[in-house]
C-alpha cells in the first residue's frame, strides 16, 4: 500500500465533501451552538456511542442547556442526567460515565481534559475511538478516529485487511502520513453516509472508484470487461 493512493483518495473526497464529516459541526452530533472544546466534544462523543447523530444532538442539547459546565455535571444527580440524555440511548450507563468523568477530570486533572490517548482511555466509556475524536476535533492533534464507517470502507477499498476497528486504526496510522490522519475520519465518514452506504455502496457515483478494490472489482463483468452500472 502506498501513501500516495490514500492521499489521492483523501484529496478527491475533500473536494466533494467540502465541509468534512460533520457539516457545521465540530464532532459527532455536537450542535455548533456549543463550543468545540475538549470538554464538550468529550461529552458529546460519549453520548454518540451506539446511536445516530440526531439523537446525540438532542441529548447533548438537553444536557448542556441544563448543566453547562464540568462542575455542574459532576455535581448533578445521575438520574436527572439520565433523563436528559435519554434520546441517545443507554441513559443510565452514559449518565454514570459522564458524571464520573467530570468528577475525575476535576479531581485529578484540574478540570482539563488530558490529551494523551493512554490517559484519556482511563476515563469511563472512553475508548480509542472517543479519545481520537477528542484529540482530532477538539485539540487539533492528528489522530485516526475509526468508527464503523472508517473500518468498513478502509477494508472495502483494500487500504487495510483487518478484523477490528483497533487493528484498522493502527494499520491506517502505519500507512498514512501523520498530517493526514485526521482527514481519514473527516472524509470517510461523510463518504459512508452519502455514497459508500452500508450494504449498498453506490459505486457508480463514487469519485474514488478507480482507487477502490471493491469498486474496480464490481466495475467488471464476468469476462473482466468494464461495467459502469
Ligand atoms: S467504489 Fe464503491 S465500495 Fe469503493 S469506496 Fe466507492 S462506493 Fe465504496
């Protein structure tokens, strides 16, 4: 795998998706009304786990309208937080994680969100994907944030051959220039939402079809002739 192919894929997608993965937003489901600082992005990214952007947005709006600071959330009644974030699903689990997270950040980190992946991932419900999202979108640190779209499309394209998102993250970091790491999430997620849809990728309208293993394979009929349906 050459870095040139990945960079060309990202270049072409960046021309199509000029606003990146989350038009008008800094991170998954975070309303642009809220600052894209590490605290808000961290909470929104925890809320975004296993739900859709619209649900994350409603839950984070409810939460931040009622409790706008780390201190307020840390002191909040977890049951009230659970009610506020119910649109995002798993309310009790996410509420406990968010309230505990804010308490830990205040107690152990002086109210700052740490930037190191190994430290971030010690926080409740913060895995490598959430950590990478916070680093990339809120801190401007190059990071490969691998969600289901990035994992699926990277394998379809033949960029990687991996079984888990974590393997995908490490493989993409290995083969991609560091200055492009954050672009991977920014553009592949959008591509997965618009063209390379789960279960029915629209290869006929894909601008990177010639660079994609699945696209070039599906573009040929049984005799190996081009078939651009
Ligand atoms: S060619 Fe098809 S499978 Fe490949 S990235 Fe484009 S839409 Fe997805």
